[in-house]
């Protein structure tokens, strides 16, 4: 019985992953002339929600390596969406903030995701705390397993 449940959870997780990949391929510039990947949008959202974060903090928030954030920031600076600056208190530390253009993309992305998840949010709000905690715990288990396998 447990093997069947684990298989069902795994299959659902993979379906969600595949849907996110489809969404990534369909994301179009959010008002700019260049196409943005889902990963780039997630980075823009993290910078917009936490301005002044350094590479290490963003990597932690996004669950990716510092190298991946660094590479993505180079792309986003090239697209004139992100500004790199140095922390005045620590000249070695690089801060990332959104440019005016990046802020416009961030606002459009926030609106897009708010609208996209509004229906889901309504359904989750009808669940009991225990049901929501079970969902979160399930995702935590999958995340922990995948991190362990990636090491």
C-alpha cells in the first residue's frame, strides 16, 4: 500500500514539474522585448521581494548554487533588468537590485502569479490547517529526498 502511495506522490510531483517546464517555455518577456525563462523570472521575483540581497542569500532563497545565481545575474544585467552594486560596508559583497525596467517586469510577474494562483489559493483556504500542513510536509519530504540524491 505504501509503495503505491509513494508512486502516486512521485507521479504527481513529476506532473507538476512538467507543467512548470511548459509554463517556463511559454513565459514571454512580461512587457520587454526579450524572452525570459521561468528561472530568470524567479530570480527577478526574489530580488524584487528582497532588494539588496547578495548572491549567497539569493542562492539560498532560490535553492540553487551561488554559481547559478551569478550566471543568471550576468544575463539579467545584460538584459538591463538587474543592477549589480557593492555593499558599502563590505566591498567584496555584491548586491543585486532591480533596474526600473526590472521593477516593471517584477510587478507584471507578481500580478501574473497572483492571478494564476488565486483559484488555488481559494481552494487551499477551504482546507483545514492539518491538511495544509500535510501538503507542506509532503513537499518538504520530496525536497529533502531530491537534495540528498543531488549530493
